[in-house]
C-alpha cells in the first residue's frame, strides 16, 4: 500500500507540473488516509437489536460499549486499536467544550439515553481505544445509534457516517419482527453508497433452532426480492453474544460454535481482512483515475504537437482543435440547458418533501397544538407561567431535531440526485484504472470482489464526450461540496435559538399576567405569544431550506461552468501552441522534446508500478 500511495502522490505532483496548478488539498488528505490503511466498518440497525452486544462479543471485550435497555444517544462510538483500553469524549464544535478522557464507569453518563437524554451534554462522538487483535490491521468500527422507533434523529446520525463506510454490518435479530419496509428503505440507500453490506441476525438462542432458521430464511427472501440480490450473494450470519461470552468463560467449544461467532470471525479473517488493503487500493485507484487520465491526455497532446513538423500536419491538428471547440459549443447549447432544468426540478421536489418535515413546527402544527393544550388545561395563572417556562426549555430541542432532519434529508437526497444526473451525463465508472490502461479490473467488493462506483472524472478532449465532463462537475459536488454548502446543523440551530429568547415568557409580560389575575386573559396572551413564536420558527426553517437548496444549485451550476471555462481555456491554449509550433526553432523544439520525454518516463514508471501493485493484489486474492 505504501508503494501505491507513493506513486499516486507522484502522479498528483506530475499533473500539477503539467497544468501549472497546485495539488488539491482534499486529494492530499485522501491519499494520506488511504496510506494509513484505515478501513471504516459501520454497524447499523434498528434500536434494541443487539448491535453493541454484537460488537463487544466480536472484539472479545465485555462491556466495551454500553448495552442493556439503554439506547445510545445521538452520538456514535468510534472504536480503534490501541495497546490499552480507554475512552475519550469529543463534543460538538458548537458546544465550545474541549475533549476529555473518561473511564468505563462514566461511559453511561455520556453514551446512553439515560445518562445523556436528548444529548443534552452535546457529545459529538466517543472514541474507544481497544487492544482487540481484529482492529490492529487498521479496521475502525463505528457503532451507530439505533434507527427508527422514537429516536428518529438517530437515523440522521447513522446516515452521516454511512457515506464514509468501507463496509456496513446491518444488525437484525431473531426475536422481533423480520426485516421491514423501513429497514429495506434504509438498505437501498446504503447499497447506493457501498455494496459491502453484511447481515447479522442476533439473539439466536432466544428462540429455538427451527424458529431462528425460519427467520433467517424469511429475511433472506425479503432481501433478495427487495434488493435484487440472490440469496447466495448475501453474507448473512446468525449469532448470539451471550453464548459467545459464556462459552469463553466456561471454555465450552460446543457452546462457542452454537454462538455463530467462529463462523463470522473465519469470514472476517479469511475474506475481509485479506481484502482490506485491496479494497482501499481499489478505492484510491478509482479516485485517482481522472488524474491519471488527465496526465495521459496532456502528454499525448504535447507529443502530437511536437510531431507536427510540417505546415500540413499543423493545419490538420488545428482542424482537430476547431472540431473540439465546436463540440463544446454544441454541448453548451443543446445539453447543458436540459441538465440545468432537471437539476432545478429535482431540487424543487426535494424542497417539497423537506418542507413536510418542517410541518410539525408550522403555526398550528402538532407541536404548537400540544403546547396550547397544556395552556388550556392550566388551572391558574401561576401554572401558565410554569408551562411557559417549560415550553421555552423544550422548544429549542424540538427545533434542533427538525433542523437536523431537514439538513440531513437535503444532504442525502441531493447527493442521490446529483449522482443520478452525473450518471445520466454519460458518466458512470464501473472499472478502475486498469481497464483504461490494460482492459483488466481490480475487484473491489468483498462479497463479489467487484463494485460499480461513480467518481469525478476528467473526460479526454479527444473523445468530445462533453456530457461526461458535466457528469464530472456534478459528481464532484455530490462527493465533496454538499457538506459545505448546506449550513452546519449546530450553527443554524444556534441562530434559531437566539430568536427564541425574544419569545420567552417571564419578566415584564409575566408580571402583567400576574396583575390581571384573569385566567382566560392569561391563556389568550400566552397562546398568542406561542403563535408568534411558531410563525418565526417556521419562517426561519423555510429560509434555511430555500437557502440550502439554492446553494446546491449554485454550486453545481458554477462547477459545470468552471469545467466549460477550463475546456475553453485548454482549447485556446492548443491554438496558441500551434502558432508557436510554426515559429519554433530546432533548439527550442529539442528542449521541449527532452522535457516531454522526462515526463513520459516518469508517467510510464508510475503506471508500471501501479500495474505491479494490481498484479500483486490479484495473485494474493483469497476465495470469497
């Protein structure tokens, strides 16, 4: 892996040299991450399905993360390798709190719903250091809050991390209902992000063997039908954490085999871990494919120009460039407007759906009616003031939850929309660099050892496929910009809370109510202020929604236009170079040929070493 990343760094530097630009900082950060061999495994599923117990048993460390009836708060646990077990709490940036070390006895105070209701302590995530051998290869396990139930905000946190996953373990159980419609909805979204999806059925000993097997068969049938996968393609394991723990304590081999963990760990050790580096390498190669294609294109163009050693050849080359300029103009005229219309329509549909998520806080909505009902049932003026104080305490939490839901909905669905548009623009990458160079593939999916993945690309000017160029621009927004153009939840929620302070009851208004001693008047005044407060909140949410989607549309439009301008500039430079070539003397031509030869040798060396890495991974491929 070190050699591969070194060569990809060299490729990035070579592209920068040829273009005269700096290497992109995000590209540098990604290369460093891949070089570190980090493999992110996200564990997700409905609440109370045994996710945390599964993780503890898999790592062989009892009570590593909280279990029992407690439900994880709207935070996550990031578990990575370390020689000594330890915990560190990281707080939301908006909290202003510094990270702090805690011990396992304090864990429940930050990492469970009982100890940290509604995440009132503003925890971002809890870092868990564990000496388990499984983690020593660079695997980082992300334990997410439960999906669904009363904890809808947990789904948002889970989806925040799924796009960063190299693989996902989806946990269901043998006791409650089989995989349902909502879970299928989640899983379809997950498969759009990563095909490396594994299914864990916990609590196998809580029912008899026949019932456990029937649940597995039923779930596999549902997954096969709804996800379009054959049952043979679906990695599915039935496990029982309690059996695993008791087997270890009693040194009972039969009980250990009944727990299902030896079968899972054999799969992890024989398939996941051996392919871990291959998957990281393939992801890095796919991400770098546009860079390598761009280098190849620029070198080819320089070579073609220097070989145009007669006026006839130079005239032919000039005609080629003129054809490309016309293709670009035609694309701008015929294709770009339709793409913009589809983008606008898709974002409007997202806005309509996201607006419905704001309705609970609209004037006269369910939350306001709930508070009004409390007011109407107040027995006296003092009780009204107490209820008003209680509402003023609760309302920020409601607002933050809705803001989180709206922002995450926009992020998820805008990403899907932009990826679809990128694909419709003749931009779908189903292979890696080796297909471009040798017609070979690097398998990527652990399950099938292959993957179809979209990445931003730089279509060569020789092909004239400017639709692919648009796909590149759109995919780049989908991959990296949405998170920055959509306001950070904490910042927006904070600004909305600031507006709420003006609507708080107490002080002068409370004194006026006390003086009147008229219960109905007090109720009417309180309900009137409540209506004004909800009107303000709803208006703020609508502005947030409109601004976020406008930002996405503007960013996509700007990126497409940037790509068009870049192509126009490159083609104009080609025309200038043709003119310069006609006036070029022998000495200058030899210097340029020397420089070109050095760049060709450097690029060829990079490609040879990349192919050698690919061959090494191919020869070491274990059976899946």
